C-alpha cells in the first residue's frame, strides 16, 4: 500500500529514495515546464503507472495530467497578463514546444484563445473578507468569489449574491478545504487578502498561477488606493475619494448644526457587560469625518469594560449602542432599560439614544464608511445624503 513516508530500498545507495505522493506533487509544481510522463513520475514514487495514476487522483481529486495542465495554463495566464513575450516564448516557458498545441490547450481550459485573453487585461479577482468586497465594489469591480452569508454580510448577500458567482465560507478566517476548492473553481487571476493565511494555502494558490496580494494599509483610504493599484482603477479610486470627502464635509456641516456641542459615547453591550467601544470605522466616521464631540478614550480604538457608575460620571448627551444579538444580551438589555441609574442618564432621559447595527459598523472598507456616513447623517439630522449609486460591473 502506498505511504506518504519515504521508502528506502534495501539495496542501499544504488537505489534512489522513493517519493511520497505529496513529494511527487511538489516535484510537478516545481518543474511543470519540464517534459514529464506518468511513467517517469510513477518511477519516482516506486509504483506502477496505473496504480500511481489512481492513487494520485484519489488523493487530490484530479488526474496527474490535469494537474500538470492546470499549473501550466495558470502560469501562462500570468505571463500573458504581465509580460511582453511572444506566444511561442510563453508556450515554451510553461512546457509546450508547439505553440499551436498550446493555443488549443489554453482555449480548451480557459474558454478563449491566448491572444484573446491577452487583449482582455481585466483580472478575475477573488477576496476572502467583507472589507475587500466593499473596496472592490466602489472601484466598479465585482469579485468572482467572496465570503457571502445573509447573517454576517447581509448587504452584499442581498445585493450581489447573483453577481458574485462563488460564495466562500465566513470572512476573516483561514480558507478551509471546501472554500479553497470553491475558490479554485472560480479560476481567479488574483486573490486579495486583508489578513494572514496559511503559507501552504498561499503556496498552493501560487502554484496554480493565482497571484496573492495582501492589502496592509491601516487607513481605509490607503487600503482603497492599494486595491485600485492592483486592479488598475487608480483614477476611479481618486475620484471616489474626492466625492466622498465632499459628501463628508456637507454631512459634517449638517450634523454640526443638528447636534451642536453634544458629547457622544458609543457602547457595546455583550452578555451582562457594558463596554466603551470604538473600532476603526466608528473612530474614523463619528469622531473623525463627522467631528462629533466625545471623551478622550473613544478617540482611539477601545473595547473597555465600564460600570454604570462610571458611565453616569461621563453622563453623555447622546448614546450610540451596539447590542450583541444573543439571548443573554437581549435579556440584560431589557432589564438595563429599567435600571434607575441608566434611566437617569441625560441621553436616555432626553431620548437621544440610538441603536446601530453591526453591519456596516463592524466593517472597515470604503463602501462601509460611505454607508456609515449616510446612516449617521440620517440618524442625527433626518436628512438622507445618499448619492446616486456607483455603477458596478463584473470582471469576466
């Protein structure tokens, strides 16, 4: 029976070490441009060609030759996008000595000829976070694969579930086996990441010709600019940011007239605990773009537990509340509303208390910031500043 451990021949140094299936697969990935056959690869594993072919397909879900073709065509796509090489040079670099055979093979796998693919420079982009979806959409790009779910990404699920063809598992998590399989089936040219992933997953994606790009900027505007650079939408990006700054300035003036110097505090309620809360979006929107007055603790990131006594000492003019949607929190929230100390707060007595939803207030992207701007302005002034929607086109 075939093992993933190396098998040593009893003949000693005269016989080569046999490779495991994983090692043979790695060998193919590292030398995909070389000529190889089932027979030569089976020899490396110390197996008969038939048994090797069956074992490989059972382990990885595709035949040896299909895997080799996937690698070659994936790298050919990269060269067609990113180089000025002639077709015959690209064919040879990925393991095909006959450029016409390469062209036929490419069209069979990709659906268009290499020359047609080269003319269409738009990249098929996949993402693994809700924030990356939001940044792409304002640039006019719909990802071919993205994490979508009616519970934790309701906005994108409602508006884009038909346009985004491949739905991955929950965002901000490592790609599990099922999501990786779905991602590969979407045949993206590029995967945009907002967080670290398993190096082995990255290696597998890269070996299939999928470029992995990590967006690392701390500020959402710079994240958007980095994203725009990799999808070649820089002018769209700068125009969108300029339009946003105009909308934000108008909203700031309108909100200032409505709330004056009122002091705001944002709270997160979870279980039977109350927290002074400020994430990047809340900080940048409420206490940055809208310039609302607040306490020093909320001008930076905060998730600090606070008692009712401490909250009463701050006694804000207005409260914004994020309430976790679980049973224990709902029970506590119901009882809290009848607590004498809570009812004595200025914000509660004067009816200046607002419950805000986790979506978009937990997301940090250009689109989420725009939605927060609209929601906050409507909430505080009664006026809806929503502009005409940005036209969005899929990348095919």
